[in-house]
């Protein structure tokens, strides 16, 4: 069902998940709009503002029962999420970030009857993620590693009460989740300087809350979820970089009026190759693709076939690569 | 870090450079580098071997290489440091970084990051001719 709605609402700056879903009995947990996993940007220099613009396309046309792919799929879905992210260096250790989303979803049902399929599209402002991150260990020339921790909330800016022809749409077709969720986040990176190779892990946890939808007796709560990314990145040819990441995600089943929803929740493991390019000192872009390696879903759910993500980042401050009077750290 | 390769540039110790500047005034150029610094290696491979660069440095500066991770002792402003301690005290945040001192040991300024041959020559000219007094680089 709609576990992935979670994803929709929350966090990402970089890539995203989506949930789909929707026919009763075949709702999904895969995917939708990205959030938590997008928070892979680390510390921002004090006084600097880094803006990110991300487009994320999640295509979902596989059907799984547990770990087994089924052949009798009856629907397919896709979600396109646009994210605008602002990261501001409040102090040398504290970075504030806000991520806002717009979500467009498409679902085609009745694929088992060729010529009789039906398509439904929804779109709207999605949820937002507001976070504060703290640099516990700051990376320097003499310390090739950093540790950051953070926390925040996913704010329910998106609607969760869209209808179609007078009928309430399932939670996973709504742009928003309607709930305030708590987010915990951490990033650790280590650079092997001799190889100019950086390994990192980004982990996040979302503690959800319930939200009423069409009336007070319709309380829906997405399952809590945990995301873990482990990856490496290395620069190449001056302005290029390439990366390879593994992403693990697990989500509890959704509940409706305190009853567990069938076919929601599960665990997924994806591989994400990508590359980056520095257009200028201030402007960079990243492109990545996400391919499922493993999924173990509760019940029967549509599952992601692939995700494509493109991001552009703009830094307000120009790196100080000019001639500076005095010493480097005391300008 | 072994500093056996000179790249056609006369490298001095910091103490030698400061002493020489007192006797025969020239500016002191500190090349702050690290063993793992690929951009430092790139400058040494692609920029320092240029004969005009070599001439410009040798005629106008006392050049000093400082390995920012070295525990080798060094004297600066009458105080004993390791090269690592001095680099940290300088507030270094990038390699390579070029730091320029005047002949009286006073600090002029710095420029972090890789430079190609043309940009590096411009920087050396900018500092050697004291253009920083009236203009920006």
C-alpha cells in the first residue's frame, strides 16, 4: 500500500524513492517521492548558501510477493518528484537545510485486460523536510574524515485528500502524507588521500505519526522507515567525479485506524552508479541511476524497476581561490 | 616527504630563505604541499618545469617547500615549530597553497589551489611587482 508515501513526503536532496500503489490488494511500497535519502549533503561553510534542484523519476512496473517476482501484474506506476533544497552554514559546525517537493504520480491499472486499462494522474506540492545538522568531527587537511549528525521534521505541506470522480484516492497516490514525522540523520565519510577516494555512509530514520484523511475516523499512518547508504566517490579528469552507492531501506507496514495494512512495508536493496561534473566553481551537477538488487516485500506490492535522478547545485559563495591578504585561515 | 627533486627551482629551508631575504631582499614564497596532494604533484609535473617559471622564481623569490604533515623542526618568528604545527597555525585549508612573505618576514598573502602555467606566472608577477598594493589579483 502506501509505505512509500513516506518517502514522498520527506527528505531527499539527491535521490528519491517513490511509492506507488494502489489497487487494493496490490498497493505498494515502493516508491514514490524521495526524501530521506536525499540528505547526503554534508557541512556547508559558515555563511554560505548552497541551493540544490533535483528531478527524480521512479518507474514501478514489477510486482513482487515477498522476494518473488510475479508475472500477473495488473498495474504500473511512475512518480516524478522535483526537489528544491537550501543548505545554509549557520556556524562552522551547524548547517540548516530545507527541502521542498512537488510530486506528480501516474498509475495505470487493468493491464491484465489489454485495451481496457485506466490511467490516473495526480500532482501537487509534496511534503517538506526541515533539518539541522551538526559537525561532530570536522574534516581538515590533517583529519581526512568527518562525522555529522542531524535531526528534523517532515512537515505535511502536501495534500493527502485528493479524490477522483468523488472517490477518495489511496494514500500512495496523494502528493503528501498529512503527518508530521521526526527524522534522525547521520553522515560519516573517510577519504583515502593517496587515492583521492572517499567512502561514506549516510543513515536516516523516520518516525512517523498518524494523520486523518477524509474524516476523523480515517487515521492513516505510514510505517517507520530506516535508510542506509554506503558509497564511494572519486574525482576524475579535473571536473568529473564518479560514485557508486548501495542503498538499503526497510519500512514497517502502514496502519489505518491502528490496523496493519496488508501489502505495505518490506526491505529493499538498490545499487546506484552516478557521476558528477563541476560546471563552474559554484555550479555542479550530478546524475545517477538506481537499480534494484533485492526486495522482500510484505504481501504483494508493485516494486521499482529503476530510478533516474539528476541534480544541480549552486553555491552562493565563490570558493576563495584568489589572492588573499594575510594567512589562509585569517582572512 | 623527500624533496630531492628541485624542478629547476632553488629551494631553501625557511630559515635560509628568511636569512637570505634580510641580506639580499626578495620575497619568500612558501609552497605548502602534502604527499597525497595530487594537485601539488600536477603543479610540480606541469608548471614548475617551465623555464620561464623557474627563472621568475629564482630571480625574484626565495622558494621554500613545506610538507604540511612533516614533523621536521622549523624556526619561524623566533619560535620552534614542526612543519605540521606551523601549517595548522597558518590556518591552511587546501593544498597546494602558496604563501608569500615580505623580505622582513611580514605576511603578504596567500593563494590556495592549483594554477596552470599562465595563472601561476601572473601570480608571481603580481607579487614580485607588488601590484597587490593597488590592485586585486
